[in-house]
């Protein structure tokens, strides 16, 4: 089978199909992507979609850590101002 160039819409359909059929690549092939082999579907899911979701989760976690750092910095500055006012 020749290389298949995936579109963003197809990637979305693959994600939806996995939600519907689970990791049953044969069913996804039969009902959604007749022109793409089950092995290609599985490879696409694990190489791009599944890993991107994990990457987005890590990015989101990283952003939370950055916000926590900013908040802590602001709190530290407020503590210094309060201490200076008490002196």
C-alpha cells in the first residue's frame, strides 16, 4: 500500500473512531477507513495522535508550573512589601 498523507480532518476522524471502537483497528478499517490498512491506522494513532495528546498534557502541566512560579514570586514580593511597611 502506498504512503498515505493524512489530513487534519482524517486525524480527527481517527480519534473519533478510536473513541467509538476502541483500539479495534480492523473495525475502524472496515467502517471508517476502508482505504487504509489496520496496521497503518494503528501506526498513525500511536505515532502522531496518541503521542501528541501526551505532549499536550505535558505542555499543559508545564504551563501550570510556570503559573505556580509566577504566583509564588508575586506572593514573595507582597511579603517583602508588608515587612517593609511593618518596620
